[in-house]
C-alpha cells in the first residue's frame, strides 16, 4: 500500500531586531542613526538587528554564509546582493522600532509597568551571571561582537517591550480586539486552500506471503498483529488429514478459488518492511509504470469539471493515496507565498500553482513524491478559528497582528529621518557576529 504524508511547514518570517557593535559607539546609547519626533534609534541597535539576522541565517540549512562571495550573491533581477537586501530590509524594520516607540510614548501615551522593566533587568542580570561570569565588563566584551553594550541592549529590550505593549493595546492579547471580518479578509488574502488526488511515484515495500501477495493485518483485543482474512468471499480448506488449515496464531485461513490466501483489504492494513535504522523501505516504479501513473493523473484532471468539488472528492476517495486527507477533511490551508516553502519544493510548487488558479480550478503538479492533482477550494469564513484547521493556523494571530502593525507604521514612515553618513559606518555583514541569543 502506497502512502503519502503532507508535512506541515508553517514558516513565520519574523525579524527580531536589536543593537550594533560596541566599537564606534559614541556615548552611553551610541550615535543616532534614525529619528522620529524626538524618538531615536542608534546605529548600534541597527547593527544588533543585523547580527540577529546573521544568526538566523547561520542556522538555516543550505546557506553557506561563511563561504567566500556569499554576501555578494545576486538575489533579484535588479542585481541586489544579499548584503544590500538584508541591510535595506532591516533598516526598514529598524524604522518600525522607532515608530512603535513613538506611537507608544507620544501618540497613545502608554507607560511600561514596573514589573516589565524589572523582568528585563532580571533577564539581563542572568546574562551577566552566565555569559559574563558575573562581570558586566566581561559581558560587554561578549556583546561587542554584535555592536552593543549592556546599556544599548537594555534600551533595545525596552523598545521591544513597548512595541509588544502597543500591539496588545491596539489589537488585544490574542487579537481579540480585531473584528472577525478583518480576520476573514486577512485569511482570504494570505492563505490558499486545496485538496488533492495524489498518485505516488514510489511505494512502500510490504510484507508478502509465499505467493508474493501483500499480507493484510489487523489487531486483536490484546493489540497483537493478526492476519485479516476475507471470510465473506474466501473459503476454508482442509489438509490431507481433514483438518481445517490454520495459521501460526491458530486462526482459520481463507482462500480464493485459485488457491491464494483471501485477504480482507477493506478492513485490514498492510505492514511495511523496515530497514536496520527503523525506516520503511521504499521501492521505485519503472519508467513505464511512472508513465502510466502520469497518464492516469492527466485522465483524472480531464474528467473533473471546474467547480465540481463532489466529483473531485470521489476521485480522492477512490484513487487518491494521500492518507492525511482523512485527517484534514477540510483540506489544506497554506500561506500564500511559495518562498515560505523553499525547503519543501513540493509545497512550493503547489502554492505557486494555486496562485495562478481560480477557485474551483484544477491543475497537475509534479514533485519528487509523485503527481498531485490539486483543486483550489474557497477559503471558508472563520477557517482560522475552526479546531479542525488548527495545524494550519498556528501562526495566524501573530501574522495578522504583525500585518496590521506594519500597515500602521507605514502611515508614519515618511516622518523618519536617517543619517546616511552614520549608516555608512556600519560594518559589512561578513564582519558582524552571528547573534543567537540577544
């Protein structure tokens, strides 16, 4: 029996920004890089944000950030390098830090509670104890790799706490201040929903009997695996002594007319063969078999009229090999950006295809796993709140709040001034430390 499991990849790309290098600091909080209505953000904070991003990239598989020439690689048609793209992106994010503090302090007149400040100081005290061996001077030496010192790091944490408090004030702790119609609009604009008839290009090797047929098993009341016979269509037979043939567990064996064992394929399940590492052994179809599978996928595609969901789901039930379809009866909801699934090419291809489709349309997507006949379904009202969809919307609330916050910041972006001379003093990415902790 062939199987296919959709692996959930919910990637929320959240930039967590902080402060830059100690070298070049001027005064307690560093030189001012950008400002809005008297709220300042230092060049050191910007460098810290860069160091955080570098740490995140260092953790990403397949990105050799220490390799010569990585930062000068071109990332788009405008000949933008990784270095340029990240510096510009994080500069924009740094602006939202300043705008957030400006809104918190001056527009909404909010004040951080003392317990929040105490929590920040307690966290920093732990850093001093563990990373600086109890010495703030030693801890500053650690932080210098990221362009900051203790005071600048604390100032950054306070900024972040103010932004968090502002978001709670505006949107509620769990987005409970945001109207349902706004949530639904965000869901429709940022998620796609689909179901699929999946035809695998591989198969799992299963246990077979002496005739080479897959053995179908079930479990008894003790949880033991026993052979599942087709008693309705099969018949028992006797041996030379006139005794009914039984298996090793003492159960009567049922046979087909041609003498093969009759298995109950409806109620039983095949058992995979595993390798020494406990992984199921996979077999590959021949080129001829793959051609037939692809032909079948195209036939299914041609037989499903646009918008005929019932017809599509009949094919899913009768021919589809995606076992997760039974778990996710509402289908799959994915964030509508192929780049989110770069590490999962089959999902990337599906999301890309869905982006060019109208609701009700079908398409064939090929992947390393096989052939996916996908149909685009409408995004249900309140889908994000349906408990049956919870696996797909774990990051929904955070994404919604961040989206609304960024739109709010955009309204004030033209008020932010940037000192280009100070900006030019920031070291290149290859010289900035990889920040994993601060």
